[in-house]
C-alpha cells in the first residue's frame, strides 16, 4: 500500500486524518520522508492548509496551529487547529473553536466532545487543579452534559466525559466503569484510555491501568508519558526487562528526556543480579539531587527566566552546561552565573561536571549531607524505608533525601504528584509508622 501523500491524497475529515496519521509512524524512513515533504509545502492556499495538517500529524503542534489560523472556514483545518491548541495547553482558544463547530454540527459527537473536554481543562488550569477548580469543572461539565442531545450520551465521547465527571467528583469506581463503556464504543480513544489508566493506577487497580497503558503503547504515535508510566508500572510488578524496553523507546525518540534516562538506568540496574550496593547508594543519592527542580532555589528573575528559556528545569540539566554555554545566552551575565555556581557549590556540584566526579562528590558528602543527630529517625535517608519504585520516585521528585523532609509534606501534597496513588500513600504511611513518624497533619 502506497504511503499517505499529504500533498495530493484527499482529506475529507479529521477522522480520516487521524487514521492516516498512524501509518506514517510505522517506519522511521516513512516518517522522515513525510516530515520533509511537509516542510517543503508552500505556506499559502491549499498547500498551506495541507502543510498545517501535516504539522499536526508529526506532532509539531505550535507550527500546526499557526499554519491553520488562516483557514477558519475549513472545518477540518479548524478542528485540527483546536486539537493542536489542546496539546499546547491553550484550552480557552480550543474551546471557542470546538464550540463553534458544535453549533454547526450539533449531532456530531466529536466536536461536542472536544468542546466539553476543553471546558474541563480550562477550569482546572485556571485554578491550578485545586479543590475549588475541580468542583467548578465538575459543575460546568454536568450542566453541559445535561444540555447535550440524547444521542451524544451513548457515544464514545459522551461516555468518556461521563467518566471525567465521575472522576472530578471523586468516584473512581464509577469513572473506570464509564471509561470502560467508552472503550467498548471506541477502543482507540486516546484520552479515554489515558484517563482510565491514570485513575485506575492511583486507586490500586494496576491490572486495569496496565491493560489501558499497553493498549495506548500500541497506538501510533506513542506518547512518551505513556511509555514512562507503563515502565513504572512494569517495575512495580517486577517486570524490569519490560520496563527497560519502555524507557529505551522513549530515549530513542526523545534523547533529551532526562526522566526517561534516569528511569532507564534504574531499570537496567534492577535486571543485574550482582551489583555494588555502595555504588548504588551513591547513584541513588546523586539522582535525587540531580532531579531537584531549579524552582526550589532562590534566584533572580533574570536568571530564572534565562534558565527556563534554555529548557533547564533540574540541577541535572544545569550541571551538563559549561560556563561558556550559559554566558553566550542573551541576558545571562556574570551576576546570574555567580548565582548558579553558588547553588551548585551548596550541593557539591559544578558546571560541566562529569557523572563519575559527581558520584565521588556525593561519597565525600559534598552534596547536601544530612545534618543533625544521627540517632534521630528524621535524619535517616529515604532509602532505609525500602519503598516500591513508584513511591520512592515521588518523594525523590519532591526533593526529599531524608525522612524529616518526607514528613514535612501532607497526604494531599503527595497525592497530587504524578503516578502516586492511594496504594503508594498507604505504603509510605505504614513504613513511617513503623519507626514512629507521620506525615504532616497526620496523627
């Protein structure tokens, strides 16, 4: 079968575009050829429209959105632009387009589904997912669903959104049931599968989450977050070799994904029968430090903005840079450089540091040693709890290295972290209780 030709083949609907999208990811050569063709298309007229659709197909959402702005009267282009806006987190703009298409096609479930989905995300984004925003999102979605025509409710979109409503109301069992019904109607509905996996994982339904994630992993193109989450789930189940495959796939397609690289290293180590426990301890401690977000430190506005524009998110991102690399960036001067160096020195690190040197720095105690009475359980390292991978990574991602730093957080703060659910919370609380410690606000 001839590969899809973005410059000539008919594109009659967004559904057809969605179907063709998967085919271009089957072989790397086909994908690269397709992307080159898209970039060569003209920016105006019909070729400009096809160029925008092509950008969406190769997940260049920012360029897709810009290219499709001038095709307001074309419904396929408008729907694709709205989908790109959703991927970019610009939910309000997406909602306006989806709502216009819903008014034009009131009996079509896909535009209405996009409208209500963007409505929910818009509410949650405005309130940073706090309880008030969740309640507002649930109320808005419930009203919109009640006003929707009867044929919408049994559609995949309708059942998916019923699941979202149940999830927003805190009814996990009902949410999974609704997502399961939506899956029966459309087994390839990505957002439905993702929400199903996410809520199931947080509520200890690992087999349900595993099935949904594995299904998503077979839908091309595969999202990196899906593969990372699936890898974590595999590790929790003791399937370390499967986890390695997941992380390797992310590293191959996203070479700059620091999280996947760290996860891969951990998973590979777990598949080795014999290992140096002392080296593992040092590596774990170093990984905790390197995962610390830059936002945890007091920085000037200029330094913070420059680092954000350079995609430097963690200390791990920072130590890979040299002084010259930082100083060549616009508006980044000696003052900002000195701020950065002081932060790294406090952790026993420096710019351009090789990993082996960093490991030895941890061994020397240069990277954030735990201070205080060694007999105080609050000064013990988190490794002593022997937590499952998912629970351990959550507290590490919070920047915690000692038990005292862990108990400074509340249950709600931990439950708000990705991949951390009730099962992990109960595990952590149980381990802490054994040594007489409790989370913030606990007994």
